[in-house]
C-alpha cells in the first residue's frame, strides 16, 4: 500500500507539469489568436523553459485577490485592459471562480501587464484607474471596476476613456473628483510599471499571461486566453497535489 501511495503522489506533479507544458505549447506553436504578444524589452530575454516562473513577485495583501488567500490553487494573471484576449480570459476566470471560489479551493490574483507598444496611453491609464478604484472603494470596487470595464469596452485601444472611466466610477459608487485626481496624480504609475516588469521577468511574452501556483509553491504557466475546459483541467490536477 505504501508503494502505491508513493507512486500516486509522484504521478500527480508530473501530470501537472505535462498539462502546463501542453497548454503553454499549444498557444505558442499553433494558436496565435489566443494572446496579444509583445517583444521583450531591451536587456530582457525571451523565456527559456519554466525557471523564470520563480521570478514571480510574492503574493501579498497588497495584491488584488479574489477568493480565499489560502486557497490550494492560486492563479496569478498578468493582464492588459485593452487586450481582447484578456477580455475573453476574464470571462473564463470568472467561471473558474464561480465553480471553485465558494469552497475556497481557488483564488485569483490580478496584476497589470499593459502593452503600451500596442495600446499606448490607454492600457496604462486603465490599469492606474483600477488601482484608484481600489483605493477609493476597497477590494470589491477593484473587481467591480474590472468586470464592468471588460463588459463595456471594445478592446484594441478603441476605448473612449473620457466616457467609460467616469461611467464605471459612477456605477461603482466612487467620488468622481477624487477618482479623476487620483488618475492624474501618477501615484500608481510606478506600481503598474513594476508589475509589467515582473510579468516579463517571469517569461510573459503576451497577454493574458498567468501562473498557477499550488499549495506547495510549484508554479506552472498558462499562456494566452485558454478556454474554461483547459483551465479547469489543470486546476483539477493541481488540486490533487494535496
């Protein structure tokens, strides 16, 4: 019995690695419509293998965390509010949280990866706006902002910021003047840039770029706007680790 138990315990992490590799590889090799890509910045290389995942900044109380912070599985997503594939993946992650969030098995961490090469000004401004929403309205306001933003906007740098941002702020119940002043202040510019750089450091070459973290701390890549079925598969495998 002990031998069988040991074999099963070893098989689960191997299965997770294979699932992660297959998911990442599928997008990289053949499904280019699943993510918005960006070239590495000067002095930053292209990811080689998965060792770069260990560069992921630790998850802290300062992160935007939906669900149980002590969940067995945490998915850290680096996202761009103007990316159409992030819009699609946001729906997928909401489905995942509807299934696994109530029982505390999965948590979702949202971080910024604004691709200014493709979405100049707007993507970064929207990232900053979401931080201001969190400052003025708390944790729930951040997620309300994100959900509403992806519902209302067309992506691909077509968002009318002067119309949409005030509209969402009103809907979330934020003070309009305080919200506008917060965005204009630039107080969150460095924070957004730091998260962008961390995404690159972990191997992110496009959006959405996500990292699944197991309870034991193992990390596995989820590249691009993977469908619900694919994310569910790797989540189920990861949950078997413990």
